């Protein structure tokens, strides 16, 4: 199995630190709002990477954090007149719900930054003791130039950063020994959450959080560190500096980064009005369609989101689901149990598509080619299975399709369709619940309908619905 390592800019053979085990850390979201589809891409991509390692028989320790203390969380809390803790708890639950709906498996551990502060303080003190960090008026900075390998992940030169790119430097330069030094601990401001430390009350910098959580739950060295390519610099670069300075050993063997997501060929941003949350997408599409769309391109490639491409993904996913349903139908009516001699040869041929799937995934998780292999298998099933096929043959084909789709996190059972009358009855119940201000039940009904492929739209003329 080969992985593209951002550090070496080459594909490298995967050799785990410990045979049969994978230690993997993926940077999670900052929880101040619903997750957007840009957040969703690394979630789905690296969930698929994890699934493939498990399919290959590895024991995967998969850690992905929630950043639950941050300027954006504090700003949102101030806007709503609530605590930062209330904001973060709310959106952690919403994130977990969206992840479940996207069929993203829960991490082995989802650490919260606020629950790991004591470890971060100890890590910062270690860096001070070793001369890699210093305190100044309640702020602790990392001495970037002291870490000789700084820039090895992003392939940036420190002197170039110093002279040519002021926008990359961190603020508060008058107090720093060097403008390139970055913050490990920041002093408390009025109205902000804070913790006691040897340098005064305050809170950790963003970068130190991941270094500590990775170390605590995976150890000083890990196999894979992953995230979006926007995290390469400065976040992952700073993690490397902190972790390797403190521990005196290589932090991560392989660095995996997914490409950016654009909307209609433009960068996603609120100012352009093309910013979509996963929850908003779920009102138009089953999130399995979003997942299928995300995996239809190689994870390192830029990906363009558009209505046309989502429709194409929906049609592609339907082809696979329809083939699986056809096999189930034939199974219900099959008269022969055991494989015939001719079918044994056909099953051997079907296994070749599994080989194509694994070859694609072994080549830096090429999900686009892996999906092509599933389509070839589907085509083969459609042309070789019929009313004369045995139960064993039909079951064999169906199992292969389900197994490969599951590696990609794709569920191919078609949702049981509700009758129009049942839908209307649930809509009436939802309207009654809203009148009684029982919004929890109203939301529950909307989710229940959405799970069965029914999308509701509240309009001035009343509630309209359609099948996704």
C-alpha cells in the first residue's frame, strides 16, 4: 500500500510503527456553528482511509479532536449572550449528528481541548525547560528558529517568511524575540474562558492542543497525521516543531492532506453567498449522495461542488443501489441453492473486480478508480445474474458489492418508500406539534421523513414535500 506523504512529496510504501496497527490523528472542526461541506470532505475522506485499513485487517486507533475553545466560539457566545461552553457543547452534538448522517464512524477517541488543558500546560513547561519557549507578560511563545527543521512539511524557508510574507506572521511582534515565534499560551481577556497556569490565567494556543491530544491518546510517535491542505502551514508545521522539540523524535511518519473544495468553480465563502452547511445539503439530498460525490474524485485533487455534479453522483449511486435491489429480488425468487460449475467460473471473474478495487485503494486511496471498479462489478452482475441463477451466486455477487461499498462508507440498501398518505399524515402531526410549540417532536418528524428520502420545505403556502 502506497501513501502520498506531504513531507517527502512522494508516494511511499506504508510500513506501520507497530505491525498490524495504525495510529492516526485527524484534526477535527472548531465547534462554533454547523459543519460546512468543506469540513465534511476530510471527515469522509479519512473515515474511508480508516475503513480501508480495517478492511485490510489493521487495528486502527483513530483520534479526531473537537476544538472547543477558540476566538470564533467566544465571539458566537458573546453574540448570543451565552457561555462559550454552551456554544461548543451544542455544536459538538450537531457535528456528531451530521457525522452519523454522513456515515462517518465515531473516532476511537474524540478528545475535547478544554478537557486536556493540564497536559498542554505540562507540554509548554517542558518546551520552556528545554529552551524552545519563553514567557513574556503572560504570553508564552515558541522559539521558531530554535527548531532547526522548521518548514520541512510546508517546504517554506524561514528567512523567506521573515522578509517576504508579513501576512504569515503572528501578531504581538513587539514582545517577541523574533516575529516568527508563535503563541503557545495567551493571557486571559475580560469575558473569556481561562485556566490557571504558571504564567497567569489564560488559555492555550490552537497548535499546542493537537500536539498534546495526539501524544496523550496515540503516543509520542504516530503513523499518520491528516487534515485539509489549509492546515499544512502554519498549524501542522507548528505541531511538528512543538512535538519534536518536546519529545526528541519524529512526530508522524506520514502526512496526508485533502485538496480544497470549491463551489461552482469558486472558493467557498460567506461573502460570495456560496457557503453551505452539511445540514443545508441534507435538506436537498440524502447525505450518502454527498459522500459518493466526495469520493468520486481523488482526495488530493481540488473538488468542485455543483448541483449538476451532485445529480450525477445521485444517479451513479442509484445505479449501484438498483443493481443490489435486483439481486435481492432474484434471490427471493431463486429456485437453485448451490453454485453451478459455470457459476463458479463466473464468481472467479467477479473476484477480479475486487482486485481492481484493492489496487486502486492501495495506490494512495484512489477512491475514484475504486468506484469505477464497483461500477464494473455492478455491470457484470447485471449481465450475468438472472432468474436461473442460484442463491449462492446471487448472494456472492450481492456480498461483494455490499462489502466494497461499505469500505467507502456507502450504504446501498434503498430506503423503504413511504406512501403519499403516510407522508401527509406525518406532516399533519408535525404541524400540530409546532402549534403546541413541541419543536423537538416537529424536528424529529422532519428527520424521520428525511431518513426515508422525503424532503420538506416550509413555504408561505404551507408545507411542500418531495422525494430526494
